[in-house]
C-alpha cells in the first residue's frame, strides 16, 4: 500500500516504469477526445466541483484513463471526500500513475498523471482516510469506467437530528469507510445550511455513508440508527425542532426498502411509541459546507461535543460493542 513518503519519492523523479507507452500528437488526441476531455487531460485543466459523472458513483467498477483506457483506480478504493471531485485512496497498482511536483497557482502540490499516456488526472494529498492517508483528487472527465467488477462497497443515506451527532456515531462503526454530512429529501437545489435551518427547503440534515457490506450490513446500520436517536419523535430531536431534524432513511431499490421496513418493524418492540421514521426513495444528496464535515473529530472538546455527542457515543459503545472500531 502506497503512503505519502512513497508519493514524494516518486515525485522526486523515481516514478516506476509503466507497462506500456502511448504517445500521440495534440492533433491526434483532438481527434479522439471531446474539447473538455482535451482541456482537462492534455492541457492540465480542472473541472467544476460536483459537476462530474463519477463524483457520486460508487457502483462496482474499474476506472481507466479516458485517453488510453489504462486501468487506474477501483471503486473499492473510492470514498466520499466532500470536495466535489472523485476521490480514491490507492491506484490499482504502483506503476499505474505518475507523480510530478506542481508549483502552479503559488502552491506546491503533487500532480497525478496516467503513467502510460501522461494524461493529467488531478492531484494527490496526504489528508485521506487511513491506513494509506492518501486522497487522490481526480477530474471525473479524465476517468472512464473500463470494466465492471465485484465490489462490497455500498452507499447508505439517513438522518435523525443534527448531522454533527449522526456523523460522529457512524464514524465509529467497523466497515464504515467514510461519512459525509449533507442535505437530502427536499426541493431546493444546492441548499445552504442557513436555508435548511428555516425548514422551508424540505431537506433533512443527513449523512451519506460508504460502507463495506462484507464487514457491516445495511440492517446493522439501520438498527444502530434507530437506537442512536429518538425515531418516535416527529420533526424533533431534543432541543432541535423542525422538519430538517426528522427521522428518515433513503432506499436505492425495492430490496433495500423492504429490508429497512423489516428492521423498523423488528425494532418497534424496543420503543413505547410508534416509530415515525420516514422510508423514502433516494434522489440526490447535497454535501454540507466544509465547516460541518468531521465536526466531532476536529475538536471533541467543544461544549456541544462533550455535552451532546459524547453521551451518544458512550451509549453506542455499550449497546453495540461488537460493531464499533474501538
């Protein structure tokens, strides 16, 4: 597994040799690429955040270079970074990617290129999830799904009160790869936190989870969700009032819907009042502003974290000891 020290070593001029080389002139590339693909890959451009088709895609696949179709990244190494660009923790193999220091825009970054045809892909940063700690931040335009593969990585989207709490809770679970706070279930496009807080957008504060279904199942996530907030209180969690705090779970297919409803029915016996958790089809997820991401882990000593989130985490560890990471 590559780490940041490996990346720096490669960028200093010790890049591994590719399996093959593809060399073409600019005119030849223009014949096979769209203008936007050419701008990004051959002229080192950058696409607008949240505009790419692969940004929110987590279905099982191998991603290749849009220019030469060399295999680059796999969906099992993909995670939701909240940046608006597809993000991965590792390439498919060590010599798939070339690394070059980029000192443009008065910054020093490490550019990521296809090692076969030198297409610009994006950049890599040392702020990704462990164990690699890497975040390959790529342009969706530079990637192409070249093969479908089996993968255990799946998505779940749910809400139950302030997403600062739900994010912190689900980050503790084994098999959860990433958790991102955001908004879903409403009608307003690209809502802001202040807009959602009015209750007029129809959106709920939710989290989007990328999880490994070989390690944790959707029914486990729903069970934890029901017991980590009050699913019997409509449009309210503690002092937080409004439809943005409603209990809600989104399903992506009929099989998920049936499973979610079965878990709710099974867990109803644990509650005196009827569970009012909404079970609705998933449509779109809007990531929240940066200040809301990783809220608890960035400063667990904040009064809100100590007084509100810590008791929830204690309850989680007591009730679901076998499911938590530590």
